[in-house]
C-alpha cells in the first residue's frame, strides 16, 4: 500500500498487476477493503492493473473531520478522475461499491473523458437518505436490528470485529468474513475516535455529505459500457435499486448474484471478475 496525492488530497492506494496494463480503479465503499483481495488478484491475472483506493476520511486517505465533511460527493468524483491522471493509466474502468458506486456514477457523468467503462456494485442512483418513491428502501426489519446494535468500544479491536460480524449476520453476509475484514480495517484506521472509526467501519460520513444536485435523471447520458452487479438478497440496497440502474443507463448489463447480500462473497469472485474483464 502507498499514498499518492491527487486533487489536493492524499489517497491511499493498493495496486495489483502490471503497471502498464489497462487500469481498473476500484472506489472503496467504507475503505478499499470493501473490494475482496481475491477479486483484485483475479483482475490482475486477467491482464489488468487493479488499483483499489480509500475515499477521503477512510484508511490511508486524508482524514479531517468525518462528522462534518468539508467536501462534496462531486469532490470525491473529482478525486477519482485526478487519481487516473496521477496513475497514468487513463481512461480507466471505474468500479464503485456501495457509496463508492454513487461516487462512480457522478464521476462518469461529470468527468466522462477519464473513464472507459463503469461497474456499479450494490449501490443506487440517489443519495443517502430516503429513496425515490419507485425505489425500494432499506429493509426495515434489518435496519431496525442493525441500528439497535450497541456501539462497540472503538479502542477494542476484538469488540469492533464482533460488532461488524453481528451487522453482517443481520444483513445476510458472512459474519466470519466480515469479522476478518473489520479487524484489518481497524488495524489501518488512523485513530480510535468514534467518528473516525464509524467512517471506516460503517461509512457514516456519507450521511453528512453534500450530495446535491441529484444525478439520477442524468443516467441516460452515461456513454461507456456499464455493468451493474447486485446481490439477490441485499437488505441494505434491495435489488430494485440495481435493476433501476441497469434500466436507466443505456446498454447496461445487470448481473444478479443469486446467493449474495451486500458484500461480494468468495463464491462470486470469479463470476464478477469475468464480467468486469469482459467489459473492458
């Protein structure tokens, strides 16, 4: 892992594959570790340079005040385009997972010359908060249980890992995998203050982020090949959100992971990687 400077901020990155290969830029959801190691390695084996990176206020990237971010969704989109320039592999295939998928949509719309393809995983076309009337909201029973979990002692690595495992069980993901990832995230989080930890473990910074203006109505203007990947059992952003993205982006392919929820499970890595490699 290393840190590069782009768009006036420091961004933590990790590269897989040949530096001279076509670039696949992976925008993390909470941190870069939202993207499984095995998927990055599979993309590299397929002849791509896969670079996963931390959004601001997570991992190795610039962290200031996650509770009151002094930047917007469009600043994060500009970070992605600037990172392509710094890495020298553009235009790049941009992939975003969760809130990183929102960043990726806006980046492809606002800065189209930087990107050659788009992959959107487990995301939706509206900002955090209430969805449009035609889009399914978070599963109420699951989110009620999720937000009822008591916050852990953020200074206790094992407590944080167990908290993540409990959340994964509620959302239908693998608790053991979530526990392992949360421990790795804890190890690379710059501090144990609750706002910093929730930004890294839960991505809660996005609830305070300025995401205006809307971008959903602009989706028909995306002009690059697009893959939409969504878990059949996603309780956080239910499948209808991915279906809407695939309908509204011209020519987009929808890949439904039949056994998945919010995370990309190990069993789906080969299928997702093959679909991304086929895109370009």
